[in-house]
C-alpha cells in the first residue's frame, strides 16, 4: 500500500490510498466460504448451498463490506503512521484501478488544529464572591414556613387579600366565544403567589365570598397558550371561599418537623446555612468558571474543523427537537430547524473544547481519582442517603465521565485564576440566586 497526503486548505487534507485487488478478492472469497457453511436457502440443506449460488446472492454486499473494511483499515493505518489527528469521518471516493491491479481511493478529511494559547497573565477575569447572610437564612426560613402553611376559612364578610387562598368559579370568552382552559369551578389559588396572571389576581383581590365580578384580561403575546396569546378575554369570576394562611413559627417544633438532627432553632438555622453555602459554592463556581472560559477563548488562536462544528450543530438540533417534544409540540422530531441559528453556539463549544483539551494536556490538569471521589461525595451530601447517591454515580461510566469533565473544568478554572489578572467582585445573595 502506498500513501500520499496533501494539504487542501487550513485543516483539510487529501490522502490517496491504494489497495491491491488480489487482497480484496481473497478476503471476499474467504467470507463467502464462511457464509456458505451457515447460510439457509430454499431447496438446499444448511451448509450445502453451492458457492456460485452464495456468490450470486451475497457477492455484492460482501464485496462492499470488504471494501469498506480494507479502505478503512488502510486509512486508519496511514493516518496513524503519519501522526495525523483526524477530526470527523473522511469522505472517500474511488479512482480507476491501475494496470498493476491496485485499487486507488482519495480520502478527504480534516485534522485537529494546532492551538496557541497566549500569555494568560494579561487576561482579566472577574471573580465573584457572595456571603450567606442572616437575612438570606431568614428568607429561606420564610419559604420553608410557606411550604408548611395551613388555611382556615375567613368570616363571610372578609375581603380577600394577599396571602389568602381563594376558591373561585370563572369563565372567560374571546369575542363572545369560549376557549380551552377558560372555564373552571371550585378553582383554588393563593393571592400573591403569581400562579395566575396579574389582572386576574387584581380583580379577585378585595372580593368577598358570594360576590361576582366581570373584568377584561389581556393575555401576553408570549403566553404559553398559543390560541389566546396576545388576545383580550372577558372574564366573569365568582368568589366561593376565602381562607387565611397560617405560617408555623420558627421554633424547635418546626425544626423537628423538618427532620433536623439537632431539633432546635439554632440547629435549624445552622442546617439552612450549610445548605445555602453549598448552593452558593456551586453557583459561584459556575459563574467564575464561565468567566475563565471566556478569558481562555479570547487568548486562544486556532482554526475550527468544519466536521467537528457540523457534528456539534447536529447535537444541538437534536437537543432542540427533544425539548420541543417534551413541550408537547406535534412531530417535533421532524421539525425543520435552520442550522445557522445553532452555528455560533456550536463554534464556541468546539473552540472551547479544543482550547481546554490543549491546556489540560499542556499543564496535566486531568481529573485525579481522589478529586472525582471528593466531588461526588460533595454532591451526595445534600441527599438523605449520601452513600446510595455515591454508589449511583460509581455504578455508571457515563455518570462518572460527566463528573470527571466537571472536575477537569474546575482544575482549568483554578489554573487560569492563578495566572490571570483577577478582579474581585462581590455579589449579594439575592443577586446570585436570581441569576440562572
């Protein structure tokens, strides 16, 4: 076998391969003989089908398989010998067979680029920090209390107010016509919780049991119900019952009901602080990691393999279709999605992946077993049975690979932070938690 490689442009290469016809024919005959021993055909006993009949029936497909295998082997061997890091699958086309009995092929493919990372000391990275305050603990305790609130019916003449649970009958019409989801009886919601649109809550607030009211409601243009989005409906609502909320006090009893080991107010606050600090840590890590990755990409110079970008576009499109299907969109798997809307994200992902891989290789930032173990144990700590969660992660190689990727990113983040010009920035607890 002889091989030549030429550069077409940037990362694209063309390799010319040649495979002896005799080697292909010998392999085809060998596979047909094996097939003849097991193939079943009408009119013949198993293993007694004549070779010419087997060749007539299966010769083309076996020849095709052998050609694919031999050319694939030749390409892989040549690429390995030339120390080429191939990106994606090669496009192979057959040429004319030479008089010497050599079958020739052209393989056009891309190679992974050389990645040049500039001096990171000139990169500016914003490092966010956040403190878990007593106010944040109080707010979390209020949420826990709301989750355990009870309701008692108010007096008949009492007006509904924020925090009350109301029971209503309602019916809405658009241009005099009823619409799906526009009518309900004995429907309950809590005023101020945002379950209903603001106009609906405003109309119900201040009403008393037994009262009815008509009002107009303008559905937002981006409302999830496509049939009514952007339209105005006429509603009639009748208030059936008003119930006042009662929130449990922050007490030892609340701590006990929440299953806190140290069932005291102090123990409850300590437990909330520990959970909030864990959540803050993960959010800060994600934010700071993003800042590092942005800085890293800005300091890297490389060409992108088109094959890798195209593969990433395909993955993003598949994810988008899966999301549409989950949202109940009909025939989501056949939805036509323009590739160009995914291209910028795909290019960034590929660029970032190549840059991170190069830095990991250069600086030996691979995830160590003890780092993976520590990360899994930290993730498991917030669960009721941490040991089971740890076993769950270690029981699946894909889950372990996901953790390994996170740990590698953490190593990269720490390394870049140690080299770059870091600008400290404090963010309040509320600001951090408000951002996704």
